[in-house]
C-alpha cells in the first residue's frame, strides 16, 4: 500500500482591490511629500547660508510647513483620494504590502529613487522600511523629548503660580494703602479751621512793628 501523498500547496495570487485608485493615492502622497521635503530643505539651507535669519521670514516658512503637514493629514484621512469620503485611511490600511525582491546587491534604480540614501533592498533595509511601529531609538528619543516638555511646562506653571501669588499680595497692599489714604482724606475734610490767616498775620505785624497801634497821647 502506497502512502498517501500530501496535498499539493496551492499558490493563490494576491490581487489588489482597486489598483488604479491605489496608484492614484500613492502618487498623491509622493507629490505632497516632495513639496514638504523641498520646503524643509529650503528652510535648512537658509539657516546654514545666513548667520542671521529674519524672524518673520522664518516664522512664515514654519507656518507654511505646518500647513503642508496639516494638508497631508487631512488627505490621509480620505486615503489620499481626491473628492473621497473620510474613512480615516481605511482604504490604504487594507492594502497588503510585501517585498517583491530581497537582494544584497546594489540597485542603481533604488539609489536614484532614494537620492543615494538606500543602496540595496536587503534583509536589514526591508524590515526598517516596512515596520509599523517607530524604531526603538526614535521612540526613546520621542519619550525623552516629551518628558522634557512636560518638565518645562511644570516649571512654567510653578513660576506662573508664584507670580499670581505675588500679584495677590501686591493687590492686598495697594488696597490697604488706598483705604488708609481714604480715611486720612476724610478726616482732613472733616476738620474745621479755628483761625484766620489774615488776622494772624496782622497780629504778628502789630507785635513786631507796632502796625495799627494809635501813637497819639491821651486826650485831656
């Protein structure tokens, strides 16, 4: 009795859903990322070329880059489909991406596409580009920056609380001084004068100079 042979493995080809729409989405992502890349390069070039950069121009460039990033985020929520519905990128997430060729040899076309940054698509490069989570080193740096930002915010809040407390003390002192001045002014207004300046001056001149005294003798 011949042993039963195992069933043959069937190779099921993977077919993309809506390949034309996927290509349009990828092209749109590439176009927007190239625009963002040029903006970042121009900003870095201006910082390297000039010792002093105009602050308004620098802020305008940063605002432009922020607007480009916001535009990319908005488009990704629609899966980069023009006039598409907002699906939070479900169309792109549902696509399966597999490495077509793994080779340790230098690929000239890959070098050209990546501007001489990626020479080959090998077992080290592919996992780094296809990972769905941040690189552990990048994640550690991000967590460190986030911790420093939180520490800075706590320090700012502490200083703000100290300034607020000092302002309250100053307001209390100013209020007490104003109340004291009000009482003094009220008492000063209520005090009646018991003398006459003109009469006092006349009396002093009479004592020292004899002004106003009758110098004639007694009548007989």
